[in-house]
């Protein structure tokens, strides 16, 4: 059986959130060169998926089984939880 990619797992999670009628979206971060300028978007370490349930911000970082968070992702997780949000590290 083929192992699922992070993208496959993200899609499954987003589909489940949609079925449950939970507000959510895929959070993109990174950068791109536009018209000769490099433009950054998103916040480094931000989770892959954002959801809001009953007013509570939930960040979902998706990893393949065995995958690990980077230091900047771990810091984001800590900061989000300190602010009252919930951070989920999802492998499936």
C-alpha cells in the first residue's frame, strides 16, 4: 500500500472539516518572484490548515507519519497556544 503524501493528508482533513461544516482553509506560506521582486507571504512556521470552531482559532500542521516540525513551526505552536489558540500536529 502506498504511503500518503502530506498533500493527500491535508486534502482528507480539509474534506472532513467541510463535511462537518467547520470554517477552514489551507494556509500558504513562502514567497514568489513577481515582476522582478521577491514577495513573501504568510508567516514563517504557520500551520498548513486554519480552522475556527466556536470562535477558537485552530492551527493544524500536517506531517507524514514520522515527519517532524521545524524549530520555527514549534515556536509558532507555542505562541499560538499562549494566545489561547489550539495547535494540532496531524499525521492522518
